[in-house]
């Protein structure tokens, strides 16, 4: 940018910021002050031109009119600037773009209108972001059960498996699970604008884990999933939300599991226990993948903060994913009043720990 252009830009910025009547609390009072100022200027300039400079009256009136027009333009520019800014912002919103920031320093009715418009634009932006987040959540959450259903149907079509009562029952269970997920998304949509209530009850952890693991094995057949959950382990939790946590963590781990330096198959381990000194359920999901850098152990739980791409043996690259699985898992865990974090893993890989209190009365939380 040239020196002249920078100077002109500085003048324009000063021109927009110079609004001497902003402290006046009423638009009517501003107009009254402007009219009074114009009358005083007209009379003063005419008197000065006539009696001091000795000009004819008509010449004094012409000069006074020009001065009054200039003063009115200068002061009126600041009075009408919020209206022009709102007009430009409305055009941006109509074009599908975010509204620019408005100057809301004025204390009169126009300033109140500008502040109300700014609040409305912010609410529209939040609603649009919630809509985008819901669509992303739906795509991410339905991907795993659809992949598992597709694998089962392909086995039936290719003759790998006989379409007997058990096989068709598993397909039906997958379809029912898809319907449950859609119901959960409707609940998630309502939670974006308010509170979400848990339906906590006594849950057999092993009975909850087994169908989730079977679903992930069908969707990610290349990974070996080891389950270490003692039988008879009962916790107080919402089974649907807990299954949501397990599905996202196991799918994320199975997707990033890679061949170990020793040549072992991609491995994922799920453990669950209730330590003697704690009343919380402790879940841990560990994989032998590339792991998460320590400086990203917190940020990976944010929406769309996907993990880094990683190179694995054989020249294959793993993408970081959509960045929603861990965010949804954190939301469901915090809804229980629990905690989720990345912890150091022995021998490399990624290790995520979830702690869910056995008892709690925390029913409201923000969405991921």
C-alpha cells in the first residue's frame, strides 16, 4: 500500500470514529442541537461578514449557508453511520456471509437499534454454527454403524455367511441401532439450545461393552480389540451415553492402530474397573498407533480439532479424522459429571482414560 493510500485510509478511519454527539442520549435532542448550532452559525457568520468585513448581506448569507452545510455533513455523518453500517450488514447476511462488526457507542435510539442488531446477528451466527455442528455430528456418528451394517450385508450377499436367523437378527439389530442414533441426534439438537437430562440406572458394563466391540470389529476388521472387563461390574450410568463414549473411543483407536515395530497386528485394548479407593468407573482405551503429541492432549477434545496426519509402516498415511469423535465422547462424559483425558501410554501409542462417578446429580452441561 502506497503512502497516499495509507494516509487516505487513516483519514477514513478517523472520519468514521469522529462522532461528537454519541454521548447524547436522544436522537431528537441531537437534531435540536444541530438546528440550534446551524442557526447560531448562520447568524454569526452573516453578522461578521456584514458588520466586520463590510460585505453585502447576500454574500454573507451564501458563506453562512456553505459553512452550515459543511457542519451539518460532518455532524450528520456520525449520526447516520450506524444506519449505514446496519444496511451493509444486512446485505452481507442476505448474501450468506457473516455480518461485520458495528460501532455501538451511540447512546440514542439509533445506538440501541445497532446493539439489538448486533445481538441478533450473533444469535444467527450461533444458530448457523449449531446447524453445521449437528450435520457434522450426524455424519460422524452414523459412519461406524453404517460401515458395520454394510460389512454384514456384503457377507450375506457374497455367500461368506449364510442368511440364517442369527445373521438376519444381527442386521436387524444394526438397523435398530441406527434408529437409536437418529433419536440421540434429535436429543443432541435440543441440548444445543438448553439442558440435557441423563437416564442413569444400574448398568452391567460387560453386557454394554460386548455389542459395541462387535460393531467396531465389523467396521474395522483389521484391528484386534482386546477387552479386559470383569464380569458382574455394575455402574450407575446412562447406558446410551456410555455406549456412545465407548463407540467413539474404540472407533478412533481402531482407525489409528498401526503395525508395531515388532510386526504385531494393529491392537486396541479396552479395560474397565472400579478401583477400591474410588467410587468411579475407570475406562481406558489404548492403541498402538502413532499417538497424540503431548501439546495436543487437551485440544483434541475440541470440535473439529482432529489429530495430526501420521505416517505408518508401509507408506500408508492415517488422516486425523473429522475431529468430532473425541468431542462427542467428552460431552457425554462431562454430562455424567466425569472426566476424560489423554494419559501417557507405556510403549507408545495413545491411551485415553475416562472416569465416571458412580453417583452424581449433574444433569446439565454444554454440548461439545
